[in-house]
């Protein structure tokens, strides 16, 4: 008689519990939970940022980084061992690119992202050798780092430029329309 309750408890312990899939669980939706503006490193080291969609749902979306960037804490960092630069001429075959270093912006030599040179018209960051397409007084143009006006082409002058990379905003010297 004592064996029956023990056998029942043993069988109950072996009985499967909730073995079927939960039809309401969406792993993609669970992964998308984030706070607006939050950053992370996604697949293949790509930076991602949490943004609202039209329906105000927050989702992770890929953020742009220049060629050679290394993702750290969701920010576009310079390639490992990249040299500091002030202008493209400091970089040989590479180009002087703006990256996030810590919580500030810095310039480092890195492979070109696109084919358009500094001050050339652009539609996206990927168009530009520097990986940075900025809105200027005459429309969108590719950023070109400089130390002095002689680094700039044509009538452009070397000035302080407001630049944003990975949500970090700073002032970097660039060739701009006077």
C-alpha cells in the first residue's frame, strides 16, 4: 500500500511538462526589445541602434560605419593598429576617416569606403572615400579631413566641421565652402 503513493510520485516526476512550443513566443520580437537610442554590436561586428518604427515599436536596425570599423559597445571604432591622421596625405593609399575613440571623435587611416573624393557630391555615406557624406551649404558632399587650407581642393577652406558618427557628435577639421 505504501508503494502506490511512492510510485505515483515517481511517475509524476517523470511526466513531461510543457514540451510543446509556445505559439505566442517570437524569438525575433524578444531580441528586438530595446530602449530608444541604445546601441550594440550586431552580426559581423556591424553597429546597431534601437529606433522607433512608424507604429512606435522599438526595433534594432543596422547603423552605418566606415570601412574597416571595429564595433565596440555599439560604436564605430578605428581598425586595430590604425595610425592617427590629420589629412588624407598622412595615410598613403588609405584615407583619413572619422571614428569614435572612447566617447569622442578622432581621425585614423583606414581603407576607403566609397569612390567619391572629399567635396564631391554624395547621396549616402557609402559613396564617399571617407565614409562620411555631410549636408553642406550647396547640398550633400563627401567629408575630407584637413589640417590647413592647403589640404583642400578648389575654393574650399579648412574649417571646424560638426560631425556625427555612431551618435557621437564632435568638431573635426574638414574642407568646407568658405
